[in-house]
C-alpha cells in the first residue's frame, strides 16, 4: 500500500531536512501509529503521504514515495484527493463553513469531485451510519462537541472513500470520551481491511489498545518500528521524551524493585497489566 524509499523533504529556506532518508512500507489495512517528540517529523510525514508536502508547503524532496500505484510527489493534489485523506489536528481547520448541516458538510467534498447526485446521497448515508452521525445529520457542524466535530471531519474524508487515511493528532483537543469515539471508528475502518490508517498520536494507552504497529520518529528519522506491544514497552521511548503507558511504567517500577522477574515482558495495555501482576 505505502512504499517509501530513501525519502527526504526540506521546507522552503531550511538547510536541515524535516524527513531524512525515510524507508518505510505499510501494507493495506494496517492501523499504524506514529510517535515521537515535537519536531521529530511526524506531521511532515502526514503532509508527505497526502501530497501537501511538497504541493502545498512547497519545499524540495528526493527519493520515492508511493501510495498504491500513485507516485505522490509527482501527482497533483486533485489526483490524490480521491485516494488519500488527511485529517488535521484541529477539526475547525477541516470543516468548510460553506454548508449548514452535517449532511451537507459530508457531501461537500463529493460535490467538488463532480460525482452524480445519487452517488453522493448513497455515500453520505453510508458514512453517516458508519460514523454514527445519523442523529446529528441535520445539525450545524459548529453546534457540536469537539469529539462530534472531529467525527464529522473524519466522515467528510471517508465519504470520498480514500484508500489511505492519514490523521495528525486528531484527539489532541478531545476528552477521553471523544478520544474513544475516534479510536473505535479507526479500528472499525482498519478492521474491515479496506482502509489503511496512519495515525500520529501522543496518547500511548490508546495506541497500545488499538494500533497494529508503532513507528517512532526522532530528528526526521525512523528510530523504532515494530508491533505496538514491542515498541511501546521499549525503554528507548523514555530517552526520546515520548514516555510510556501508565501500565508499562508501573510494571517497570515493580521489576526494578525485583518483586517480579525482569524476564517477564512489560505490559502496554490494562489487560496485559492484569496478567503481568497475577
């Protein structure tokens, strides 16, 4: 699905690359989490995958970046819009403001693609059901809670049926309930096997519970890559300033006191922690 080889990207006027020699492959249908300290290159990865870098932010690049059969840096944003969806950190940056209801907002992108009316109506209804927005369909997007608005932003992208969904910290402004809503939706999408999900996120407990894989960035490079269970238990995350889940930290503290053998793998989820302390 995603194939990146020796890819570098420089923002305009910058001497140091924001992405520096990235090699990465992500298969179709995988739920992939991305973590790292501020300035590590996580958001730039999102922009590169969606074509916003270089087409919107400009700058220079080298290497290869393919999504499916699409050469992303050499394709226009118009060509990418129907295949790759990007959800921003703040839903206010994504909701158009050009439509009065949730239903109309979801249809807005499809109208711009020039789809036929019946096809637009079908996709909107399917997406409303998928994201559990049917009860809010006739309300204004700006009258919703933060979690609901983020669901609308995601729905607007999903209605375009992208093969790849890229999200840049979509839960950073959400409470635990709103965060749970977003993760359940992403889990459902990736579980269906038709949508590849790449999610930049700081809430490690949620990544531990839902992500198949976690990639760690530092200074524009990939420094750790593997299963969520393996990477989120790695103590290197502490040195990088990423941290660990509360379950991992508690278990590590107990092991340090020698109450539990160090040979026992550290947990990253609540369920794993319960077994760890049995």
